[in-house]
C-alpha cells in the first residue's frame, strides 16, 4: 500500500490518481478514485453526481455526500479543485450508491429493446 493509503485503496507515492496532486500522508481521506471504486463507477460519474446534487439538479432531493474539503494548488495544501472525503464517511457514501444504484453511471437513450415490442 502507498504511504497515503486510507487502508482501503492503494495510492502510490502520495499522489491522487485522478488529479496527480500531492496528498498529505498523515490525513486519512478518500479521493475521487477511491469514492468511485466504492460505488463501482468511474470518477467522472462521482463528479457528475456532485454537480447534479446542487439545488434543482437530478439528485437535489438525495444529494451525494458533500466533500469534506478540496486538494490541489500548492503541494500539501488542503484547498483546491479536487474533492476529498474523510475515510470515516465511507458508510454514507456506500448508502448513497445503494439508494441510487439504478440512476448512477447511466444516461442517454435506452436501447431499442427497452422501448420496442
């Protein structure tokens, strides 16, 4: 396991696999790739879920768990553009994916077989 691993997922060399930003080794956190792995989706799906959780969005009634902070910018900084969640919030994240399992990672027109009889 990488030095910054939360104990759940490997994160080699204290670097967020999605953003490439440095991650403080002593802060147990879940990054976008970790959260995506929990839900069995791509990181882009988590990003869309966050966007769609804003007022008026598709998930506004049951918003995706808000990140605890953001990383990026200067090395070691806990402010930036990439979200992170405390590893203690894993259960809330898992529960959201369970409640929304039929809505995440899908989009567009259904296959013809779904509407042609």
